């Protein structure tokens, strides 16, 4: 057995890929049944009994062309007005290698004569004629027909690989195939010319050769000619006859089928191997119409283990990428199927190509890059949003759908595609952000998408597993996660009515229905187009108001997730990416955290923290302060048991939003002192308090808003000990402890 690298057969362009399949098929069927092929370093390798020279001689002297015809289409050479030169030449061939071709042509002409058809058939006449061909023509022709079309109840379904039934506009592939056979004199019983040998060496081994002028259609964009194709204004289309012949021979392995989804009453639809609907994901297109006008995408499998022709036929014949028990419908589905190993495991990567309209009405097979087959376990989480995505996709399918919804859907598709391709928390996080952006667009209209009758409901029920998949360790993620969890895990007590989670302050959802329905005229929604700090401050104010009105014993600010003080300090200073925090917040609020495990951040060390924040935060805690003794020292924490509850003063937030930080701090000092804590500086010997020290600050609306926003962010329970020691006198802490004990009716 000889291993031959075929340098002329590469994954791109499409013509070169199909050549590789054609070579393996022809060698296996006509010369060496044990031949095998595989891909290595972007080159197709052939292992067979043939060496280099034997392979060349086989194609030059022994190769028998497959009788490829399209006697149902105009321009095929079988109807009046068609160019019949190639058909007539093959029909009168004296070469044994073209005997089957000659027989098929005669058979087709007898059928057309019996049907009394002399011009291009249309509609029902065409369908009847094709069905008769299916019954009477040899298997080799049927294989070609299966690769080009699928017979349906009404007409035919076409494979984008071979245009519209074996032609691309006026370019008939079968007519050009026959013309190449005749041009190489394969229909004559004579020795091959030097030119034919040179072209074959170029097709097989990538050697140099002078190409001639001929149409290649959509299969090799670099040879298609047109504007800027070469020097000057426009170039001619060029071709190697052997390239075209081997390419068409290889396309026969892509046979289609008619499939019907189980349990759904609908017309059968065409299904071709590794062929899906095109979608604008994974590549940047300057034309918004590319996705709508594309004929589809073809994902070409690349395998590294030697496979024979039968194995390849099985791979392509069963070329269905499965996603959640159904075939992949578009490129994003296909990427998910690959990431979930919903394809043959012998394939190591795919070469993605789309059939896009270029140069007027012509289609070209455009390579869109490689996609490696790697398992990504987190891709299974996307099943949780499939139904919601289907609803959004149907709604945006309306021709009057606003472009912002279409852009949001494309953002989700692109994010899913990129994650399946590259993996990792950063790319999964983009999915979360994209879902949040789509939810935000729907919230503006309570799910109404243009004139569509389909109204997607709010996205809900996303499991807490999404948190681990999207956690990249960034401080922005930690803040968004803690904020998204605010209000999701409140205790349900008859005497303590709950108010909605923080999500209810961002969009009009019915939180009593687990955020699965839109709410009408919900005054709790305060989020708008302002900056992040302003919106967070507004949310805090609204939750304080709603909590007081509902009679909540505790402030509705609790969350399962918290943020360490060093991150709080960076947020107050404006050192973090506010836009990213906002994007993540809209995505993470879709996660149902009620079933997740509580997770608190831990401060690794004491960090510089604004004393104004430390003072004010003691008034905005979700649960009481509790004092514990550890090694003879007093430590403070946030606890569920009875302790020191410090109620905030309603005037503080308006003052902060106005930038009057000093006045807000003075009020906080008074509150703390009344609660049993003595903020620094302490009282003078005369007993006079010194709150004016806190008021010596300039009016700064920006800093005030950031301080107010930071008060909404949950912090670890143990962090309050650091806050208290920043703003309170150490010798007054024992007095606070005595105050707490007295509240319990105990003595120290």
C-alpha cells in the first residue's frame, strides 16, 4: 500500500474538497476497493495499491466517467435550443469507458420521445418526467439525482451544493461536465495528450499548469473571474477540466433525503448531509441581506483516520448533526451539536462554507473558517432557553419585526457560536450578556415584537449552573451577580410580606409568577437610560420605599452572593467598567438563584475604603448586627438572630443623589449614635457631639451617586466588623455590646 499526499486537494475552496471525495470514490469503485483516504495538514492523503504514476495512468487510460445528466433542465443539451455538441459527441463515442454514458443518453432520448417533450419541461410535467427517470435510469444517474434534489409532494427540494437541480442560473453543471469529458478526449479511444496529463498532475498534486478560459460556477470563487479578479478592471473565469470532472464526481457522495419531524404534521422537507440554514454568526458580513439571500451552509467534515469509500458514504449518508433529539437547523445549532458531540466522533473538524450571493445574482461558495470538534459540557445548559429562543425567533421572523429585535437575536446566535467554537467562561459570559440584551429589548414593549402575533414571555427559570459557567473571576461579574441575587431568597413569613426581586425594578415582570409573565403598569420599575450609578441609586430608593410600605421587618437587600470590600472600593472610585456591570446584571438576573448554595466573598486583607461608605453602609444592611467574642475580642457580623438593627433615615438617599455627602453622613452619625454605636470623632468632654467633621466635604453629585449605588451592593457578613472599626471608637464598642445585651434583657 502506498500513501500519496494529494496537494491539489485541500479543504478550501469547495472544488478542491469535492475533488478529494471524487478521487477516493473513483479509485475505490473502479480500481482498488481497499483504498482509503484522510486529511492531514490541510492535504488529502490516499492510501492504495496505486503509486503516483499508477494513479495518473488510471485516470488517463481507465477512468470511466459517471453518466451525469440533467434532462429536466434547460441548457442540459436534450431540448431544442440547447447546445447539444457534447451530448452528441458522447452519444457517438467509440470508447469503452463511455459506454454507460452513451447508453444513458439513448435511454433519456427514448423517454423524452415517448413523453413527446421537446422543450424545457415545467411544473407538473417536470415532476412527472423526473419521477420516470427515477424509475428507469441506472443507479449511477439516480445517485446524481439524489445529490441534486429531493422529490417532495409539491415539486423538488434542491441542495445548495449543486444549485437548483444541477445548475446555477444559466450554468448547467452536467453540460459543463460533458464538455470537459469531450475536451479531454475521454470519449475517444486514443492516448491522452500532454496537456491532459499536465492538467491531471495539477489537479492531483498541485503542480503548475496553464488553465484555460471556462466557467466554474460557485465552486471556486478565486477562479470565477469578474471585477478585480486579476490585473485590469475585470478577469475571465479559468478552469482545469480535470478539476471540474473530479469535483462533480465527488459531489455524488452528498445524497439527500426527505425527512419528516416525528409527531408533526407538515410537508416533507429536503435534508442534505451537513447542510443547514445560513445564519450571520461566526463571521462579519458587510451586507445585512447575506443571511436572508443565502442558499444555506455546508459543513464539510475533515477526518484524520483512514476511511474507505463505504465508511465515507456512511458518514455523509448519516450526516445529520443532532441537537436535543432533532436535526440541526442552522449554523448555531450545528455548532452546538459539535460542542455536545452530536456528530460522528471520527471527525476532528469542519470546514464551514456558505453559498452567498455575489456579483449580481451569482452565488459563490464562501469559506467561513474552521470549526474544531471539541466537547464543551456547558453547551447543554443552552437547552434551558431553547423554547424561549424558538419563540423569539418566530416573532422576529415577521417581515415587520423591528431591526433591534433582529439584532438582539443575532447577538445571541453569535455568542452561542463563539462559545461552541472557543469555549471558556469569557465566551459563555457573552451568551449571558446577549440574552440579557434581548430581554431588555422585549421589556420595552412587554414582549411585543412589531406586528407579530407571537409575544415572547420573559425569560426565566435559568438554572444556577449558568453562574459557574460564566464566572470569569472579574470584579464586574462579582458585583453584577450579587446585585442580580438581591431579593431572590427572602424569607416567606405571614407577618413579613415579600417584595419582588431586583429584576422587578428593571423590567415589568410579574414576580409572583416567578417572572414568567409580563406585568402591566408596574411602578416598581425605575431603571431607565441613565448611567449605572444613577439607576442603582434609584433602585435602592425604590426598594426602601416598597419595603416600608409592605411592612418588611428587614431591608429587602439580601442576596446569596456578596462582594468583597476591595471591589466596593474600586466601584466607588469609578475604576470598574460600569457598562459591563450593567450588561451582566441584565443577563444574570435571568438566573433562578433560589436553588443555589449561598456563597459569600471573603476579604483577604484590609483595603483602603472611603469612610463615608463605611459609615453609611451600616444603615443599609439586610439583617441585624450581631457581636461575637473571639479570643477575648469583639467581632461584628450580619446575623439572622436578634441583634442591633439600624434603620436608615429616608433623607439620606436624596442627599447623596444631590451630592450633599456631608449632610447625609451627619444624619447617619446621629442614627448610629442613637442605636448604641459611637462614630468617630467622639463627644467633647463637655458632652458636645462633633458631627460637623463629617460635613466638611464639597458637594459632589457624581461621587454621591456612586456612594448611593454602592449601598445597594451586598457585602460579606464578616466585612461589617471592618466597617465598624473604621468609623467607631474602639473604647465605645464595649458600650455597644452592653446595649445589645440590655436589649435582650441580659447583663455582661
